[in-house]
C-alpha cells in the first residue's frame, strides 16, 4: 500500500470509529447492541451500514456501486425490517440524505463488461446480473444514502456526545476518553476472529472505562491535538503509584540514542518513589525490551541505585527476583537509618524474555503502566494505562509530581 493509500485507509477507519461512537452514544437505550465489521461496517437490530470516506474524490455512481451491491445481497437474505444505509463522504456533497427509485438504482448498477475484462470485473458484472427486479423493488424501500460531513466534523460530534456522558465532565476529558473508546473498538475487531463477537453496548463501554483499564493511542489524537495538548490532557488523568502500591512499568523498544534518557527516566521515577521513604515502600518493577535492559541497568548501577534483576545475566532465578525487600526502617538504639532505600533494593529491573518465565509474583501489581508496548493480558484484572508513541522525557513528564 502506498503512503497515500495507507493514510486514507487509516482515515477511513477513524471515520468509521467516529460513526460508531455516534451510533453507540446516540442509541435510545444503553443496552442497544452495535456490531462492528460483523454483517457490514456497522449494524444493529435497526440498521445495516456501510461506511465510505472519500476525502479527495467527487461523487459518482461508479464509486459506490460495490458497497451498494453488497448491501443489496445482504438485504435479500435479511427478513427483518432493518434499514440499509450507505454512510459516505465525498468532497463535492454536502450533508444530506437520498433515497432511490428502481430506475435510479438501475442507473447506479449499470456496468459494461468491456472487451478484455479482468476476472474481478467479470465477477462483478455477473453478481449485478443476478440482482432481480423483485430484489431491487424490496431494497429501495429500505435503502438510503447519507452523505456525511468531513472527518473533523464527525470527530467533533463524537466528542460532543462523549462529553454529555456521566463519566465525563467536559470537552477536554472527552478527547481523553475518545482515545480509549477508539482503541476499545479496534480491539473488538482485531481480537475477535469470530465476527459474531464483534459487538458491544454503551453499558459495556462505560463499564470498561470505569474499570480503570485504559489504552491511550496518541495516533488517535495526532490530527486534532498538538503533542503538548495531548500530554497535558493525559497528565490530568494520570495517577502515579502510591509508595505502598506494587506497580509494574513496561517500556517498549527504545532508539539507541534514547537509552541514556531511559536510564535517567528510571532513576527519576525510583528516586521520586523513595523520596522521604520511612516504611512500607514497595519497589517498582520495570520490564524492558531485551535489547535495552543491560544498558539501562548499567546506568542505574553507575548512579548507585540498588536493583534486583534475579541475576538474569548469569542464570535467571525467579525465586531471587521475587525475594522480599526491606520495607520497614531499621532502628539501632532508637535511631533510624537515614533512608529506607539504603538498606534494600529500590527496584526490580528485568527484560521481557525473563519476565515471561515468571509464573508467580511475590507481590502482584496493583496497577500497571505500558509505554510503547502492548498489554499481553497477563494481568487481566489489574487497572492499567497504556500509551503508544511516547518517549522517555514524556513518560517522566507524566510521573513527575
């Protein structure tokens, strides 16, 4: 796929996500079920919708013929009373709705075989030839074309709807929740090979939001927000682990020139976590990409940060990795040691391949953080936040108190 082709394919899917959000949060009941990429792009008990986004193209029957044929074929075997809708954007069409008569539909379906047709074109002509007059008469009673606004307008409408929900207090928060909902829909499609499972209700989406498991994809923001605005919104919702909480921080592959910054990131987070440590401070576990782990550990050792890595460079030991740290300051003749961090390791640092060998954890996490790496589903019930496309300095901006 060309760069332009990839760009428009992504925009087309984002346009579909915005439409899905609008349908879900505009539904009369919170239990109304919306399906994505099941029958067509979108469907429910009330409608079946194909979504097409043609940002640079002018409208022509030939450009909507294929999706209309798909809708006709689907409607023929559908005995319900659902509407069949083509929701599309073309640069020369303003927002409106059109219905069709049979003669108008015939004109839309009109296609010539040509002298040297390709196999695909021949099959298309054959498919259209199988559409009977009876099928057309029944279809036009259920069919509408809805010419949609551009993506920016659709996005604004989705944000407006999210901002009216009970879990959201303003438009700024709505943009934050948009990223989560967009990723929720993406996962609904990519994680379910069985199309019948690609469905959800508003009730289920809200429950997922309230569970504290959030994926934040900067790519979903990039066209509408600056980097600074994105991070500022995210920081307002960001919660650092409490000193008494066990937290796991996963950091994906770093560029070679960013490894010193990644070492500094861990140093800063650990130092802040143990600032004025008195008792009951749980060390954070950092899980790094295999290629980056040694370099980052060297940085921490050079800067006198005691760590526990289970001796993975020699012979990884899960038992050693899970051994307990000292969590209470020791008193000698009534005088406490100066710092809790001076008498125990301050963090567990491990590479991803070693982490995957672990089957038990002495202190299961209360919260997980994923930066540039996907949640592998190891802790399915643990609240988490996941952010893609983020560098070390930006991660520290989120953690810095």
